[in-house]
């Protein structure tokens, strides 16, 4: 399954349009790194000796149990990430920049996410599903000219909606007493106007991180509103743990360089005494409240939505927070 030679699946691969592609340095025989042209086609990561080759030199199947993560500390090489195939081996790839590495990781993980969504839709218990939206998106070609802040913002929000519609088929919504979390990006309007291309990438990274946190803490994605999220949990402990996890994880994301250097509310801030990183990249305001909620399924998105005083209080709690803060109501405290 790992190798695809001429006449053994090459004709199929050659007909599939790549979702993301580019040059990477690949570890060969555990020591040397050789430059190869990679193309993500469907559920397969194909690599070629040259970008003009029609048939791949090798193919890696991106299954759900394949582990994709940064590997700079393991290899000592900058912009390196690993693709761990259980029972086979771990492939190490080196990108040109941190942003390019993060986009490769994001694209590969989106393939895994898409597979989970497709399986949930084929299950008899999953019920009716909305029309399939494409989850893995190729980055816009820079040759087409710079994006306006409005166009870039619309692209990022459209991607967030398309992914969330499918994922709701995989998670049972909490009912009765529910912990509601609201989030919002501090100063996002100014950042979109100042750095639209960087924010386009940053919001994608932000959305990936939020969804990873939801998977860790069993959170239910209710909806996105602009750059903010509304999330539901069965209990307030999981809600607060989720918020803490997200705030800490935000400091580890490979944000675009200009965002952390020039953004008014996204610059790198270090404590002068301890040298600890206080802020780096997007800063989230987060508010949590807990109580009995009214709920009903949205007939368009087929997701559970929540209403009532508990939801309003959670939104107000988030509204008075500052970037980097988690505010909880007296009930949660």
C-alpha cells in the first residue's frame, strides 16, 4: 500500500486534482534528506522525484491512525514534521518555512477529519445529513493577486462553517444543565484590516486548535459567529479545562511572522522578569456559565442550538473579558 509504481495505481492517482502540493525535503533511509515534490490527492500523499512526473515514486495513505505532528525537537531541523504510520515507519518532512509546515499539517489533518465525517454519514445511525462540503482546501494562488480584507475574512469563515456542519454528526449534544462557552478574538476587526493574508492563515490555525480541544474535552460545537465560537459541555469542569487548554496551546502555534511582529493585539509579549511568553499570536476572550438551557435542533444545520438566560449570561461574561482571559460566572466558580 505504501508504494505506487507505474501500472499499480499510478493511472488513478494521475487523474486526481491535488488539494495541496509543493516541495519538501524527505528523510531517506533514516539519515539523508532529499528534495521531493509532494501532492495531496484525496486520501493519499504522493511524492515524486520531479514535479513533471505523472506517476508517483511513492504513496502514503493518510489513515485516521496516522500521527501527524511537528518534529523539530526530535530531528533538530527547523520546520520539520513527522507522519507516523503505525506498524510501518515514521516519515520526516522538512518545509521551507514555519507557515508552510503548518499548512501541510493542517491539510493532512483535514483529510483525516474528512474521512471521519464521511464514515459517520455512511452509518445507519447518523440520520439525515446535509450536502457534503469540501473540508480540505488548497491555499489561494498568490499569483492571483492580494486578497481584500473582506474576501479573506469570507474565505476563512466559509471554511469554518463547512467543516463544522459535518462534524456535528459525530458528537451527541448535551441537554438539560449545560456549560456554555463563548469565545472571541480580541481586536480581530483591526487585524483583518491591517493583515488580511496573515489573518486568513491565523483563523485557519485557530479553528484547527479549537476543534482539537473539543476532541480532547468532549465539547459540542454549537456554531461560529464571526471569529468567535459558541460551545456546549455536559459539565463546567470540562468547559474550564477546555478553555485552559486552548489558552496554553495558543502560545505554541506557528503564527505568521507579520502577525506576531506587527499586529496590534497579536504581538509577542514576554515577561521581563521570568522571560516567560505571556502573549503570542491571536488572543482569545473566553466566558463560561452553567445552568438549565432551552435547546432545539436547527433544521438547516441539523445541529443543536441553545437559548435562554444561561446562554445570555455566558455571552455577557465573555464580553467583559480581555484577550487571554477566561472569565467564569459565580455559578461555575
